């Protein structure tokens, strides 16, 4: 139990004299006056540490007497209870101030508890402004800091892979009740997205966006992109080319491994291009030149980069029905076919929640081969 709750303003709680001991906790900044960082002190450069009164000097979990904890109300309490198991408290020379989890303290009071464990951050000096920033930041800025968009894409994709491979019931990872509209389904991939949305504090559509941006990218490629701190703008611009490239690779019946290898290579090329001027030239398709084009010599001009002839556009939209994988036996049972159709419908419904047209197109194009597979199986059943 924390017994020394009456704080001596002459030290910071650790026997170290602080600026407040010399100037008083309420007057320290006023007496110091404005800071002119461009003006050197008499002894040379200004020591910026003497103005860092509000940095965290220590963090610890400790038992505090409930009666000494004050609720910091200059910033209103959050409507949703804290995810923290313990109240989050700031300790300044003026006392202990609860920044989040006041509901936990009130519950302890109602249970007539005298003390409770708190997560305490120690500050050398007091500032209402600093406490306001901290209380606001608790639910805006992650405690560990801000990740780049590329790191988010990589880590969300990797976590999805681990959850999909897990034999544990996904409900065990929710750590809370089911919110409206987030009920689990029989589709594990969708349930994983719901778990990630709940635990990461993002919408399902945002999680699907991360996953779409990371799809068909190797671990090595994702690590390189994360190292270069690629932003969301890059992924969105590259996604246009990625979708077009995926369309052709899937129509050519490339395996997932082949697609991942080629898309990963392209993404690194697009990243190098993006780093030059924040632009990526749009690629519609990559085909071998026709015989007529080869024989035309230098008398013909190259077409504009973004132009597509009517013949090419027609070919863009043509998909040959998927012939299946000859190495894998087909399950033509009607019940299995209905389950596959239901899974396809669920994935298409999930795609309908996407706000980005490019991501929407990406998801739809990925389902085209599966749709033809189901159609082919259905046709086989009719013939039987």
C-alpha cells in the first residue's frame, strides 16, 4: 500500500530536488519566462532538460489509498470504460490524478475497499495542460507509439495468418462481449477480421483494407516496405497496378506462390518509382507484342501509356472458366457446393463494405475464379 501519499514538493518523490523546490510547483514556468531556443545562454547552448518538467520520470504499478486519488475532470471522462485492468494515474507534486479508469475507482469505493492497484506515471512537476494532453492521448495515440502504415499492413497480415492457423476458439481472443453487428459466423476468415477489428479498435472495413494491401506480398517484401516506412498513399496508388496485374495472373491460372512472387517483385519496383516523385505510372496490362506490331518496325508510334485499344479492352474482360486443379480431386456433392456458394456470398458481402473502389475491385476480381469453379461444378451436377 502506498502510505506516503502526502507529497513533499521539495523533491520528486525519489529524494531528488526538482525545479519546483526552487520556484514552487505553481510558479516554476511563469518565473522561468518564455524560452527562446534560438538564443544561446551565457554558458553556451540552452540546456533543454531544465524545461522538461513534464516528462515521465518513472512508471510502476502500486497500491494507492483510494481517498488520495483525484479525478482529473478538465478533460471529461470517456463514455466507454477503459480496457486497462487498473486505473491510470499521474503522480505530480500536487497529488495523484486519475486520467482513465475512474469507473474502477468508484467501483472499489462502492465495495468499501481502502486501496487498489493503479498504473502510476510520475511527473517531476505539475501542469494541468500536461495532464490534459496525457488524458486525451491515452485513447488517441497508442502507448507504444505510432506505427507506419507499412508496419500496420505487415503486422495485421501476419497476425491474421497466425489466427487462421490457430486451433483455439477465436472467441477466446475477443476479451470482451460481442458488440452489435459483430457476431461470429462460420467463416473463419471473416471471424478473424472481426477479432482484429475489436482488438485493434478499427472497423472491419479498415482491417480488410490492411489485409488487401498485404495480400500476395512475401514476408521479405513486407519487411522491406515497413523498413522504408511506406505510407498509405503508396499502397493506394500501387493497388491500382496490383489489381490489374492480379487480373492477368489469375486469368493465366498462376498459382498463389507464383502470384506472390511476381506481385512482390512489382511492389518493390513501384516503391522505388514512388520514392522519386510520389507517383506511380499506371500499368494496364503486360502482353507480348502481336505479330503485326513486330512487323511494323519503326514506322508506327508508341501508343499513349494509358490508352487501351478496343481489342485489348475486349480481351481485358474475357475470363475462361476455371478448369480446376487436376492434382486435386473435386468434391461435387450438392451440400459441399452450397457451402462453397455461401462462403463466396459472405466474402462478396464483406467486399461491399469497402470504401476504396480499388480495394473493392481487388476483392471482386479475386472471387471470379471461385465463381467459375462453382459454376462448373453446378453444371456437372445438372448433367448427372
